[in-house]
C-alpha cells in the first residue's frame, strides 16, 4: 500500500512484522482486496464498507506477525447502517473473525478526541506501491507488501467541500472525514494550501498517500486508530491544479480521505459489545474466575455500572482502564488491555473484555487486575480515585506441582 516519496524497495516504508503494525491486516472480499485493522477486543477488524459493494460478503483476513502468515475467515460482517456508496459517506464496516486473532497481532484502541486536524498520522496498508512523482504502480506484480508512511490531517472534508463547491462532485458529511494531501515540499503541489489555504509542504521522505488496496486501512495518531482509508482525489478548482500529473493515481498534489473514527466511536463500541458472548449484564452474573482454555483467547469480563443520574441525558460518561499483572503475566497468560470505556446516552453499564490466553500447560491458578480511573461525568465516591477488580485464571491442564 501507500504511495511514498522513495521507492517501495526502500526499507524505510516497510511495516515489518514485530514493528507494532501486526494488527494491520489484508482483507479479501470475493476477488477484491483491501486493508483492515484489528480492534481492541481481538475478535473484530475495522475496514471500509466499499470493499463489500461488489456482490460478495465472504471475507477473510490475513495476519502477518512474528510467527508468520495466518488467514482467518469472517463469521460476520456489519456495514455502517447509513453507508452511502454514492457519496462515500459512512464508509465503514466491521468484520468479526471466526476465531480469536493471533496473540502476536497488536490490538488497537480508538482515537476518541476531536482534535485530529493539524496532527500527524501514520498510515499502514497493503495497497499498490508507488512513488509520489509518478503515482501508483498499476503494473506491480510482486506479492502484497505492508507499507507505512506519514502525513498530516489538514482539514475536514466538509471544509474542503465548502471551499470547492461544485469542483468536488460529491458531498461529504461535515465532521465525518479527515483529509490529507500528498506533498513533495513545494508550494506548487501543496494541494490543500492552494485549494483551501491550509498550507503545509509535507513531512519530507516520510510523506505518503493511500492507493488502491489500502481501502479500510488505518491512520494512527499516537498508536490509536483515528481514520479508516476511504478514497483519493485529484482536484482541480478554477485555475488551480496541484496534481503533478493530472491523472488520478495517488501522486504528489492529490488528496485522500479517511473516515473519522472519533465520530463513529459509538457505533463501533456498541457493535463490538453486542457480540460479546455471555457477558454479564448484572453484578450477580459477574464471574471472578475464568477457565483458561486450550487455544486462542477467551474473555474474562469486567462490568462497569453507572448508578447516578446524568445532568444531561445526552452526556457521555467514561472511565479509563488498564490491566495489571498479579501472579499472571501479560502477554503469556492474558493480553494486556487499556483504553477508555464510554457509556453513551441511554447506556448505564457496559462490559470490558480482557483476553485470556489458552494453552495446554499445567500452571497454578493465576490472577490479574483491572484498574479503573478518571471517571468523567460521574464519580467513584468521596475521595476514591481508582477502582480495582481482580480475576483469577483457572488452570484446566491437570495438577500443577
Ligand atoms: Ca500533506
Ligand atoms: Ca500540503
Ligand atoms: Ca496524479
Ligand atoms: Ca489450558
């Protein structure tokens, strides 16, 4: 994926296994390919809805991690309910895996802030390689490559539409798509500088843009998923034509759009939670011990409840959470998890799922903790700044001596 400043044969743009991007996957749908990103629950991949517009919903996902390549089939696909193929709006899909993802693949949290514009991003994906000066390599015949590049979110797509009007043939929903341009350091190819006066001539050799096959791939801010690759465009407005070659090919002077994950966090979070099997819905159902299992991962759940009254019914409530080792070790016995749990309007409780790693090794029963901090919109009670719960992983592999 990713058109870059230097050639794809330059290792600077490779996202090799073990470098933090092993949760970025290749998604196959029918005969079409895109990219996706493994979400925090270890069972679902976020990608683009438009991968599913060719008549097939039979999807598979390929991981490349430190233990090699593994392909998992999808058990379920959900397109964003208001996806609009004509306008490219709400272009998101969630693909659930028929089994848990490899434990060697990173799970990623969502970027939940609304301050993306002006921040730099790292894009990763399996699209066609190419170079900014000449565009994507349409005749590329090598195997799929996972590449990475950087850029900066310069504008909301709605701002671009306001500035360009009919020079843009589609109408993005304001606030839902983030735009970056492919700079080569010159003002002439500074597309957003010239089109809507958002000047910036790029990140030098780190700069890049998405290409075909990157659709659905993540744009990370600080290691969290902030955008999902959606489309590119070679824009012309009045006498301004920043594209270096006037061909739509992900070259210098073009722009790209990512669906804005922070805008869609409620749909993503609630879709994931709805697929948790046997999650507790009341305190009496919470299981403080979880049987280890023998392969893949299974969930231990924590239940967060808000028992107060919202000052405003539309207020979002949230807490931060982070696992901590007891006698169990993160990465071996369970997978470390941290993030923000948001309770949306009309929601007063939700489960946090932590993955327990199954194996056949006899061990003692072991414990780990979940620390919950920073309540927003509520409190833990006078003077209480942290809540801690413990879970026991119960050995199921015979006597441990
Ligand atoms: Ca740029
Ligand atoms: Ca620029
Ligand atoms: Ca071009
Ligand atoms: Ca076991």
